[in-house]
C-alpha cells in the first residue's frame, strides 16, 4: 500500500473482495501511509522503499507461521474426528440383547 494505491478504487475493491471471501489480508504498507477502512486494525508489514528486504522477510515469516498454524489446526481437527469416531463405536449400543 502506497499513498497512491491507498486511494485506488481497484486496490480497495481487491481488499474488499478478499475480506468478503475471508481470505487472509496482510498489507505491505509504505511508511507514513495512513491505514483506513478494512485495513485499519489489521496486521500490516511496513516497508521502506529504500530498504525493502526487511519487509519481505517479515512478510515471508508471517505467511510461514500462518501455514504452520493451519497445519496444526488441521491435524488437531483430524485427531478429534478420529478419537470421536473411536469413542462413538466403543460407547454406542451394539444392538445385541
């Protein structure tokens, strides 16, 4: 997000569509650019045009940590389903009299 893109209808439309679709939004924001609307209060990575590598590294680390978190959530969900299924079969009435 730069001072020019902050007022761009196209950029704001893309952010709005991502928000509606519950896509992760992490803005790369130029230093001094005010955050408004959907981006206000969200996680951002600030960058300096004269020294972009730190911002790129921060963005990479953020997405890497989000991927690890998603894997853990998926793994936990699968474990709950497996243990729940086992418990159901153990505790369910057998139908035999």
